[in-house]
C-alpha cells in the first residue's frame, strides 16, 4: 500500500531512550539524530538533526518522572517538528501522565488529563499512541486519532507459563473489566478486592469478593505507584487462603516507598513492562520482572505508517 506521509522517522525524547532504540530495532531503522540539552537556567533546548519536511514522524516519550520536564520536552519537540514542516507527527506516549486526574473530584479542582491533551495538540501533534490509559474516556479529550494499546498480550504470555490453579484479581472495583478480560483469556477465575481509599496514594484493602483459596492469585492493574494498594491486597489474599500471590502491571511508576514495600511484601513475583524505565536502584528489586512492549509499539507504528489496521493489535 502506498505510503501517504513521506518517510518514516523515529525521534526519542530523554524519558526512555532504551525503549525507543528497541522499537527502532524491531522496525529495522534508526533514531533520528537530535540535540537535547538544557540551558544553564534549566530551559530545554531542542534541535532536530534530520530533514523531516513532509515525513511521517513518531516521537517516543512517556511522561514519567520527572513528569513536568518530560512533558515540556515532548511539547518542545512537537513544536520543532511542526515548524520544520513534518508531514504528520504522532506522539508515542507509552505512559500518559496526569491520567489519574480525569474528572473533577472536588470543587475548584482541575481536569489535568484534558489539559495535557490540549498541550500536546497545540504543540503540533496529529495523533497519539499510548498504552493502557488509566481511564479509557481520556481518549475523548483529544480531537485527533487515539490508539490506546493494551499491554495484555505481553503480560498474558507470561501468565500462561505459571503453574497451578490461577485466579485473576482486580485490586479495586474500577479494575474489574481489565481483570475479567485477563481471566477470560487464561480460562481462570475472577476475584475483586473491596478497597476503601481515604487519601490519595493511600488505600486500605478490606476483603475479597470471590474464591482464592489454595489458588495462585495474580493481581492485575494498569500501574503501580507507591505500591500501597498492591501490598495491602496481597496481604488480604493470603489471609483468604491464596497459596501464592503475584501481580502484573503495565506502568511501573514506583514512587516514594514503593520498592521497599515490594521487597518486604508477600509477592513472589511482579511482572511490569518497560513503558517507564527503571532506575538502577529499582532494577535491584528481586521481585520485579520487566517485559518489553517495544514489539507491540513497533507494530502499531508500522501499521499507522503504512495505513494498515491498528485494530489487529487490540484484544
């Protein structure tokens, strides 16, 4: 099929260059050279090294910690591409920051997920590719095509290798749909943790809905932030008779005391993906197993570039 938007060009911000390089390896291409540095006062300086006029450009940049720096860097790269007359610019944002602020939860509160969508659109983005948005309705915040990919195929490949009678567990009521999809694909039972949240980043697991007795309980979530929810859930599952507790999550935010909590927890293994890079300290955590979504993102980029269907990547 004829290519509609010039040559394929891959550009990476500083947030996750390893993932960007792995995506390029899958695509059989190279990263577009780019100057990325900061002025002495901290302002970001960007300069694209290749001619991108009329090209189909994909910018790979999760908005992970430090979130505001990486978000601003992404916007500046998009602006540079717009002013360089790129044919089409797709922001590949494996982890979409501020997604938890997707609605007004109190008077005079912002909807930050919508604000970030506006930032990216105004900066010059024509399309966005992301992985496991925290809330699916965020797709409606954009006035451009959105491809919200699922990391499930990558995680399910490893869940299927686990021995024993498996039960998939949602850590809260909001994640039931995701957990049910996993359970269906591995022909496993489903359980839900009844959770009461008192403050942001603090959660108390109350009790289990469903049968986990003498089963390998696998908690499924879109992200692990401070790990408070996960650790509390693992404790309750063991109290309810689970023989072993594992977890899998797409985004390893792992802020604050997360690593210490995980190391001291009852989890035997936690599967995460590389949407967010692990710091050297986090890599030392013996209970984390990192899986790559580079192949998934490479297929999405190739299908978008060749005007093929992206829906084949959804489950």
